[in-house]
């Protein structure tokens, strides 16, 4: 696969080595690692709130439900996506099965069956960051070429991001089987949830929930997270954190350097990594506003989907996820 246009490097991804250095300098940070079952409570609360809002707002006129969906509903959906991310790292329960059950529960209001496939591709992203054939977080050459430098096309790309990730990215990674036992279970659970929703409440709540699923990871300040995490804004720096106020409604997902460095640390403890090892993170470029970042990305013609660091394959075969 061609790497023309990307920022090409030969060295390995930096976070394993950084994590070792951080723990060598600050061994007390090891105590931050491990699952937090309290996150399961948040899944239950947010799923219940989202379903209740869908039932109440779905039958209303679009000029009533759409603003609320953009402001409140999309924020809740994004928070559920972050909790699915926690499940993928086994950071809610000790047992893998418990985390998968929690992820399937968090997926229920998101309509599209995404939890199990996200977990699989996300773990590959950590192990093979920057490797085009194994990192679904990267836009492929065709995707990057199609979007180009246009502000309009960047906007449309971000608005359709949930579809891009679920279709183009998954099919680009031919070394990884898209359908497996757990993605099939995810599809069946979501199909049952959608049928039950329509059977009990009609089509109106489903319309509301579909809109949220698109908005939460799309053309929205929260959607700027996909730009923040790994698009290169400082030469040689591959990963970026966000320290703005929206972390408070996003389970600290903006602490992305911290997460990659010590990925066994749950969301609640991520700020303590930066506080406990400031010499590692305070010297790096970071972002303070997802909204400002979104505007800057759309306006800057030099910032494209090619503005990512890529490296050669670390191995000839994809590992078991």
C-alpha cells in the first residue's frame, strides 16, 4: 500500500518506550492501573437516560428534538463510545467477558453494532500505530486523496465519519477479518434492540437515536477528537492530548498521550499521570479547545488526512486481537 503523501518514519511507535521511562521515573504511578467497576454504573445511567430522551423527544417536531440531540444527546452518545473504549482495554471489569457484556450494553442506544469491532481494531491501533495495513485509525490513500484540502470535503468527511470508519476503514484492512464471533453477537444484539424499540415505541425514537449516532462522532466539537489524537501539529510528535473543559463530559478521553503511554490506567486516573509525571507531558504540544481545533482543521489547507505519521509493518501477519 502506497505511503506517498504521509509523514513516513522508520522508528517504532514511541509509547511503549515512553511508558517504561515514566514508570522508571515514577514507579508510584503503577498503582493507578486496573479496572474500575464504577464505570459500569455510568453505562447504566447513560443508556437509561438516552432511551428515555429518545422516547420523549422522538415524536416531537425536528426543530425541538434536533437542537437537543446535537447538544445533549450527542454528548451522551460520545460518552458511551468512550466507555466502550474503556471496555476494550478491560478497564471496567477484570474478566474479558464482563467487559464485553458492558460494551454491548453501552452500544444499545448507538443503533449501529460498533462495540466489538471497535475493540478489535482499537487494540490493533495500539499495537501497530501508524502501520497502514493494520491501523484503522489512519485514513487510507484513497480516502485521503478524495477529501484533499477542501474545507467542504473535510466537513462532509467528518459528518459521515461513523460510516467511513464502519465501511471504508474496515474493508481497507484486508489482513483483519471484519466478521467474527463477537461482531456477529454484537449485530444480533443490536438487531434485537432496534426491533424491540420499534415494537414498543414506534419509529420516532429510532430516528432520534440514528441522528445521535451520526452527530456524536461527526461534525461536532466532540468529533474534533479524531483530529486531536494523532494528526501532526508539531514536527515529530505523533500523539496529542486535549486539556479543555469537554473532558468533563467525555470521561477524560482527551488525555490521549497519557492513555497511550499507560493504557492499563482507567479514565478517572488519567489526569494523575500528567500531574505525577509533568516532565513527560507538559513539554509536548497539546490542544485546549476541540471547537477551535475543528475550525482550524477545516480552514487550514495544509492540514489534510495525509497529516499523519506512518511506518513500515512491524510483522508480516496481524496478531490475534
